[in-house]
């Protein structure tokens, strides 16, 4: 579970939880999307390796949704993360 | 084509819904749905659409029923083990509702047959179990203008949406690129909760019926995430991407492509061999004893950069050359020196060894089990993935 002080929750799907030591929710005390992404790069290098390409962009086979909206579609003015925000990683899965 | 008295009785509970009525039921009777995959997801979809009175069901699946399928593929039963899935599905649907016409396609969809098989259906339901087929279904549906109900599962989690409908997004708008091979394990490798495809498949069947009846708000433009461990249903917004390769404003994909190649990342001419021959191998113990013995081999890592960051043999001089770039640097390698090639688990590196052998590297050998085996047996401080 996330620490109490955390303002933003990152939701990690089971398919990627091996990269986070089996944590499916990680709390971050951050207030913007860019701060969050920096913290992920710093604190969760294995997960970051899966999420970001070498040029720093999010890979084409994974998505990050900020309160339900694709992070790629957020305009500059929309990159604040109000307390309680949920950022969801949506991975490519193919099972049927 | 109206409803017979028997049909009126069979579908009574559905006909009395004001959103269906005799008109809606007649509409279902005149409609057709193609199921891609008669596995975990296709099972509940086939059963419920047949029971609901959809007039024609197509089933495309090239597999046979295996005992290990029955834990989740409720369309098939124990006596069907060893029979083709389309035949087993056909027989079962016939017992559920003999009025449904079933068309069997006992083949795996590929670029050569997909348009012919998929053309003319009102709705397609994607219950396939691999990335090449998923991109193929998407592209074919967009090219043919057929909406399709997407569903995918992994372990305890599922995803559902409707793609290719009107101005809505497609699968490529959500996932521009397929993951590299080995980055995502299959259900066979990772396991799946048996009831999960039941949950996700019945949502797909619901969406298919809504599309056929033109009722309610479809999941087009929304991706529903189903997570069974906390038992949560969440949704995220999916928009059409104007730069999408197939449904964008200026599409680059205007005909079906080679999806195995698209998803395999093995696009260099060196990687043509479809079947992997046995290649020379070295065990991790053997490699360790050779390191620092004065006859250290050159070590080549053929994974991707992000995998290198997870674990690598850099301390022993390993050099990172992703498989797709092997051809470019092959001239820099010495064919007379022993060359040990590794990847995550030994599959990509076997391809690399085969490619190297074909251009004269007689001393290239594959590290059996890859870096994960090294991590397990030699250096437990390295993570496995
Ligand atoms: Zn698209």
C-alpha cells in the first residue's frame, strides 16, 4: 500500500509488477506529471526501463494515463497532479 | 424475415426488453459476428451470442483443443480434446442454439487470408492470443470498415474496448508499436486465472450485442481495465490518433503487412530463417570458468537497451548490440575469436548465433538460458525478469 504522505498513486499492472518488487501501487509526493516521471526514472529504474525509450519518450507499447487521460495528450497547462491523482500504467497484453 | 413462434418463445426474456423488442431480435437474427479465436475469450462470446440469437457466427481458429485449455475455455469439453477448436465450437453452438449458422475457419489468420475471411461480417470479436494476430485484426477491420470488440487478458487483469467504429480510435491509436519479442510472456508462460476470460469475454459479448442492436454507449473511445485481485473496474479515455499508421489522417498502412515481422523486430535479411536450428551452446558454469582463464571469449548481448539496464555482463566486457542491429556491426567483429552471445533466456541469441554462423562466424556460441540463467546460478545479485 502507498505511504500516507504520498499525494499521487502510480498503479502498476501485474504484468509489470516484477519490475517493482511486486508492488502494484507506488505512492509519490509530487505535484506535476514531469516531477512524477523524474521520480520514476530515479526511484524505479527497472520500471523506467520498460516505460521510456532511450530518447526519454514513452514507448509505443505502453501507456500512462493521468486520471484517465493519456499523458501524451496533456497540454502544457494540464500537467499538474492534484492530491489524490491516480496515474495508471496500461501495458500491451495479448492473452486470450 | 420475422420471428417464428418458437423463436419468439426462445428469446422471450430478451424481446420484452424495450431496447430489444421483436425488431431488435429480428435484427440479431439477420446479423453476423466473426470470432477470431475460440479460446478463453472466444468461449463465452460464442456461447452468449449463440444463445442470444445472432444469426450467423464465424469461428476462426487454427488450434486443436488441449486438456490444458479446459480450465478456462468453457466452449470446449473433455471429449473434444484433440479435435479442432472450430469443429468443437460448431458442435457446441449447435446444441446451444440450432438456429445459428456457424462458419468454420480452421486456420490461423494471416495477411494472405484475413481480408477474405473477415469481409462482410457486421462485427468482429478479437479473442486472439498473440500480438501479430491482434495487429492484423485491427488493420483488416479498419481497412474493411468493420467495428471490432477488443479483449485481452493477462494473469488477473483484462482490457476491453471497441475499436474501428466510425470516427473512434483503433488498436494502433492505443498501442502504436508491438512490444519486442520476449518482453511480454504468453498465458502459457505466465498463467491466467480461469474465470478472467469469462469476465472479459462476457463484456465483449455485451458490447457486440450493443453494436448489433445500435443501443447504449459503446466502449469506443474508452478502454475498460478489469483487475480481479482488488476487483476493480476502471476506464481510461482513448482518442483517435491523427498520426495513427492505419486510421490516421495520412495513413502509411493501406494494405495488410507481414505481422510476424512487424511484431518480431527481426527485419534484417540475416534473420530470414523461420525455424530455429540447433546452435552451439555454452552453459553458464562453463562460461564462468572460462572468464579470467586467459581464454576469455568476446561476449555479445543482443537484447534492447532497457533490458541491459536491468542486468548485464558488462563487468566481463560484454558489448550490447540489439539483434536488429547485428548486421550493421558484423564487420567489426573478429570471426576467428570465440564469441558468446546471450539475451534474456536464449532465444534471440540463438537467432543471432545462427545469423553469425551464416556469415562465417564458426566460433559463435549461445549462452544457454541467457542472462536470467546466469542470474539464477552464478550471480544472484542480478535481477531476473
Ligand atoms: Zn488508429
